[in-house]
């Protein structure tokens, strides 16, 4: 007999997302009304309503396999018209994850060693149909905090020296103007700069001056000249996708590891790949992001705002949320706490009390010690989603890169060089930096510090919470932790 959760999941699996005849404009309308209000109560979970109501039944289904970072996989039966966003919502439900709109489906082609973000609106079956006989290609489900970050901070993604705006914009480079030039088909933003390119049929790479416009990608055969007679066409994006190279140096012999390529959807041969390579991560990110915007334009912005619109237009709360109130049991009679500030302070105090009790309980099972024993500290942070235990520096670098090179993406891990210390790995300005967390012994009490003992914390949880609110000695606050899940 199925549980209610299994029934919900099975309904989600058999659901699909269809486009109406109006096309893209339907993404900006209100969610579909409930056609059977007597069957679905108004207090149904917002997550379930978002997943079930917009979808319609589809008879044709297909089994697909999806992987995560540690290469564990899960096979699910889905409708043939399901989108990447639908699959992400399905796995969020199955794994009880928080849907912060950063969960992403990736396409990884193993033979050429390339991968890309499958956009939320894309048909997954159309992506799979392009694999042909390559049975080693995979779908990956993981975080990608940088997926739509360029809408929030476009100037971080498009440096001044790489972007030229049309005369209609009067050369103004600000937040709103820059986004509008990419979304408005009448304006002509241009990305330009030097890139390494692999010559067709050769192993050598050569540096050229490239220009990216709405009409496609070009390179100049005469220095940095942009005259039409000197620009040679390379690729367009109506029938192509942009991928990043997983091991540019090792697999493709590139001069750096910041490789990317344009792959035609009409040709499956690796020889048809337009292989390119940047000198740094910021340059590669600029080119890849611009190519995504030129191909999908306004559709990407609709993908970005759609989840937030659902939250505003469907402010439904779950049954459990409606039944929870803040209570005070400290007096002779219990009372409901109606003041939000008082409720928050009580919640914080209960959290601290729970932590103190946990430390005392853990230390009582070992040798006689204070509540701040090393064992209790380790036991507390080991269960945190941001702690990745025995992770090497290279593995930490790869994990953060996979989940998005934006400010504040972080993880904590054991130090490989000093077993008694820990390391905070943090992304800032698209670079990953590593900070050693040192133990400080003060008259038998153990503390942790990032600044040689000036700021001390009784455990790593307290340290992370502090730097989520305060930058301190770090270049930026801790914002997004790298999380791994088991499918």
C-alpha cells in the first residue's frame, strides 16, 4: 500500500509540462486555477501545488537515469514532454531538498569531455535524442548558484573592456541597461576579446581576436580589426549550444583549463566542435553567459522570474505551517507569542540551549571533560551539510566550480596537511581561496579561529554562523554552501 508521499511522487512522475499556443508569454501569467477544488483542499502544500497544478497528464513515458556528484544514480519514469525544471522539482521532492531555484540539470557528454547547463524550459527528451549512440553520456542533478546570477549582478559577468553597446544605448553601462541590451532584440551588444582556438584538423592552438554578435561568433584575420572583410564566421546559436570543457589541457591539449566550445545540434561528430580557450575564468564566464543570452534571450529571464512569481501569486501555506505557532511554556500557563521579535529571540535561545545540551550529552559518554570537548565539537559539525570531511584541495576546487563561481559559495573540510586543523574554501571574484581554521587552546578550553585567535568560536557551527553575518577577515560573507545529496 502506497504512503501519501509515494502517491504524490508517483503523480509528479506521471505529470508533464506543456507549452500553450501563446508560447513564451504564458510564463508570465498566473498559475492555472484548480479545476477540482473539492478534491484538493486549499491548505495543500505550496510545493505540491506548484508541482501538480500546472502539469497535465501525458500518456507516453520513458525511463531516464540521473546522476549526482558522487556518481550514484537513480532511474525514474517520466513523461516524454517533461522539462529540465520539472525533473529538478521531482528530485527536490524525492530527496526532501529545499527548492532555492539553484538545482540544475546538466548534460555531460563523456566522449568529447564537455558539459552544459540544460536550461529550465528545455525538453529533456530532445536533449537525449541528440546523444545518438553515445551511451556513456549522462544527466547530472546538482546545484548551480551561478545559473541566473548574471541577472542580479550583470557587471560582475560582463567586464567593461569586453562589452561594447550599440549607439542606441548611448554607451551607458549600468545594471538595468546592460540586461536590457541582451534581452531586447533591437539592440546590438557585442562581446570581444582574444581567445585561443584549436585549428580544424590540427592539434595546435592559435590566438585570435573574436567578436560575438547576435548573428554569431566571428574571428578577425587581421589583428583586432572589426571590418566586415576581416571578420570570418565561426558559428551561430540557433542550431548550436555552448559547453564547457571538463579537462581542456588533458583531453584537448589546450593552453589553459578555461576551455569551452560550440557544438552544433545537427552534427554529432567531435570534429565539428568549435574549441575555444580563455586565459582566465572571468573571461570564459563572460563568453559562455553571453552565448546563452544570445541564444535564449527573454526566455532565460522568464525562467529566472517564474519561480518568484509563483511564490507571489500562490501564497498558500502547508498544513504543518498553518498549525505551528510560537508558544511560551515558562509560566504556570502556556501562552501564544504574537510578537515576531519575541518569537525570534525565543527560537534563538532554544537553539543555543539545545546546542549546550548536545555538547553535554556527547561529552558525558567519553572521558571526563568540559562541554567544549574536541569530541563534542567534531560530532556537531560532522552532520552539517557544508562540512565535507576528507576532501582534498583539488576536489574542493572542483566541487565549488561545479556549483557556481559566485561570491560566497563555500565549504569546510579537514586539512590534508595538518590533521588537527580545518580549511574553509571560499569563492570570491570567480576565484577560490582557502583559509586555515586553527584550534586555539586557552587554559584547557578549545576554540577555533580564522585570524590567529583574535576572534574565537567554540565550534565550527558558531564560526560559520558568524561569517554568514559578518565578513570579518574574509573577502566576503559566506552565502551558499556546497551540498551533496544521494539520489
